[in-house]
C-alpha cells in the first residue's frame, strides 16, 4: 500500500491496488483506470474502471457500495450509469 500519502499516485499504483484488493478478486478489469481530479486545489480524485460482467450485472452488484483501504484512506465503490450501446 501507500507509504507516503504526499506522493502522487500513478496509474501503476492504482492498478496494483485494484488487483490486490479482496473485493475485486472475482472481477476482471476491462480497461485501464481513468482518473479525474475533483478540483485543482484539492487532493481528491475520482477513479473509475470498466469491468467485464454478466448481463444481469451480478459481479458489479457484489462490489457496489463496498469500501476498502488505500493506505490511511477509505475508498468506496460506486456504480455508474451503464452505456446503453454496450451489451
């Protein structure tokens, strides 16, 4: 995990955290994580990933609203609107 919270996270760190977090054990990530910083002056960002899932969304339902630690911070998985053009 993250030793120094003042060090900026890069995509490799984010990918390793997702791969090593127990709630993602049965989840296959379909794309690299995307990062969107909330505001330039804040140390907050939204990170989202696309996952491979069943048509009924069973795997996503297992992780939505679950929390996990990133160093001394707590991250929560939130669902996003599905893209209607993607099955």
